[in-house]
């Protein structure tokens, strides 16, 4: 499970994550936190998750993942504190320090009732909607097209304020190159969200996310979109960069809503999301729908079920059902299992054969793992 934005924490509590205060003096605190995961998975899950880590493994595999984070706060006066936060995916095995992946890195100001202003890399405001179903340890479904360039964006300003039962967020992104290692340049972008939650536990959120792409005269910058563009225009050469450049999207917009009930890891939690994505120049919109139901027993056992679809041209290009179970053996240690099953997906309607193979779209995936959090 990813580090969740503050508004998503209203509905989802990262139950197995703890932070240790390593410094506390004169109004300044510094906390360290992280997790170590070890999971054994089938070949399809290995291909999907290994793609996230930049590996090329098609066999059953034992995967290790290490996350490390530091958060700090310094009191400026009674009304304002300076804050800083960073989290990394650390290299494992024979990978060197060059393989460290930054997840969130920002500094800013917490003005309490007047809101929080941060600068750097982190979740956009739209994660208020998309993040309500982001609860799996490893098998992230990523049905929502918002995740195609990663939910944690670089080079952005974020302002959030919570008052009178409402949470309002605005993020503005400045120019960034090779976003999420996808060879995509962004000229600018912005996202807005508003969320509320009743005393009975029901929550509602709405968000909109805008991204403006930048290519200049570099035809290679369209390589990420080329397979999808060529497939939707029935161009058999899915690597045709010149054709893709002529039909390249100059911007995309995501609009979505989410309904939730309860808190993750605290009894019953349920979430429904719907998102429509429009790319400039694409022949059709992309639609995503997700439903999640989870229950945590007093014994520490959590059972979760999920179903999500991504539609393009009246076809379910992704259609996944997922199940997971975990047992919190100790406050910092749990074991878990996750499985994702294809439900008659038709990925060839939108994805190239290489994309389908690389992340095992339309394949069944299963894993068993253990996590130690600190």
C-alpha cells in the first residue's frame, strides 16, 4: 500500500505502518519509518511487479521490497510549523544506489486551521478520489488511467485545507521531464479535489486532474503513447513513432468521484469510484469503475475483495477481480496473500502485444508475503 494523502487517511488508515521518533528537541521532531516486504509470486505477478522495479523476470519469484522514509516538523511560532517529508523505494539484491526511486519528497508549511502548503514531489489532489481503493500491498490494480504516469508527481505545489467538515485540495505542477521513468515530458498541470465525510462514516469526494504534455521537436517523447495510438488507429506497426507523433495527445483530463464508508483496518470499509479520462486526439474516452469491500476482525484478520474495469471503445480492456487476506500477528508484523483474476479482458483493443506481455494484462496473478513495518 502506498503512502496515503491526508484526506485519504480519513477513510484508510495504514494500520501496519509505524514511525519512530529519532529526534525531539526545542520544537523540532524527526521521525523515521518504513517497511520490508518479502513475497513469493507466480510468473504473471512477477512480471507485473518486476516491471514496476525495472526488472525482467518472467518466472515464479521471491521478491523483496524495502521502503524508507523520514518526516520532520519544526515549530516556527504558535500558528505555523515547517514540515519536511521524504520516502524512497530502496534497491535490493544486486541493484546499486542508482536504483533508489523517490516516492514523495517535499517541504512546506503547516498553518493548522489555515491549511498546509507543500513544494516538491507527492500525490496530486486527484489522489483524494483514486486513492480510496489503493489498499493492496503489492498487486496494485491500476485500473484507473490516473496511474499511467504515477500518482506521485514531481515539481508541484500543493495546498490543502480542512474546515467545517470539508477537505479542499489544489495541486499545481510545473515542467517535468521523464515523468515516472516513462519518457514523458509535462509542460504543466493542475488538480483539484473536494471531500467530506459524515459522522455516520459515509464519505464523498470529487476530483479533476489536468496534464499538459510537451514534445517540442523530440519525436522520441511520444514513444510512451505510440503503442496505444497505433492500436486505436489500427496501425499494425505499433512502434511507428511518426504516425504516433501526428496523432499525439497534447493534454489529458481525469474527472472522478468516490464514495466510501468506514476506515480501512477498522471493521467494515467499502469504496466505489468512477473516473472518465479524455486524451486530446484519442478516438474515445477511457472509463474506469472500481468497487472494494473489506472487513477487519478483532483478531487482526483482514479480508478484502475488489472488482475494477477499464473501458475503451465499448470494450473492457482491463477487467480484474482481486482478493486479499492478511493477519496482523504483531503491531509491526503481518502476513498476507493477494490474488488478481482476469474477467474476460480485451486488452488488444487498446494495448499493444508488448504492453500486454510486459505487465501481464489479462493474466491471473497470485502471491504470498510477509511485511515488517517500522
